[in-house]
C-alpha cells in the first residue's frame, strides 16, 4: 500500500528528524550557540524574516533537489520517487538521509539570527508545502476561481519525467535553469532529450 508506506516514512523518519532539528535550534538559541532576535529588539528584521524564509526555501530546495538527482545521491531519493501517482502523504515520504538534507535548510539560522517562532514557521512552511504540492489538486477553487495555488501539476510533472521541475513556484528557478516542463509537446520533447542524456551518463 503506497499510503501506508508513505505514512510510515513520514512519521517514523520525517517527523523524528523534523523534531530533532527544532530541538537542536531551540537548544542552541537557549545556550548561546545561535543568535536570537526579538520583535522588541528589531521589529523590521523580525517581520522581514517571515518573507525571506520562503525565498530561501525556494532557492535551497531547487539546488538540493537537483543534487539528489545526481548518481551519488539518487539512491536515497529513489524512495520518494516510488510515488508516481502522488498523494498528500507522498510529500514527506523520504529516506532518512534525504530528510536530513531536506529539513537541514533550517540550519541557516545558525548564521542568520532568528527567534524560536521563526524556526516553527520555517519548518512548518517547508514541510507542509511538501504535502500540499503532492495533493493531486492544482488549487482550491472558491467562487469559480483558483484562490490557493498548490502547484501540484508542476510537481506531478517532476514525478512523471524526473529530470524537470525540481523547484517550487515561489521563484521560477526551473525556467531560469532550463528544467521547466509545463505539459506541452515542446516541453515534453525537451525533457525527453534531458532524460536521454541523464540515462546515458548514469552508469
């Protein structure tokens, strides 16, 4: 059962490693190993971090994800790609090594000062968008308009063709670096050529 398999990997590995990163950051902040800011000390920067985290995550996810598709790392990422027809539990269904890399984006706060509430936001935003982009729904329609764009089609194309759409939709990294697939015949031809090159060089 794909759903049972996804739930086991998400809970046993994903939530455990997610919690470990929260504990590590909070302990580090409490003991002076990571710098803490408060709203009172710097209200502008405190608020700005909430807007900068999605930008950082978009950048980190694109390059981390491309790295997972290399010959060296795909052995770990292959577990996630067993999900061809994705569902919400597929988003965090990963090998523990991939969970460490995926959720490791939060260690940026050893360099960039933050508050514990930023750590909560950072990890929840990152992990829960993994679920929403695997829902199988492109968005939430209210009054005949897509009000909440989930980006599912974008990521479903990745699970179908592998060597495309590595990033998220916050910033167009895939368009900028030639890995975008929008479902058209032209994109399909382009990505098939990329896959041939990848396959020929895999062994």
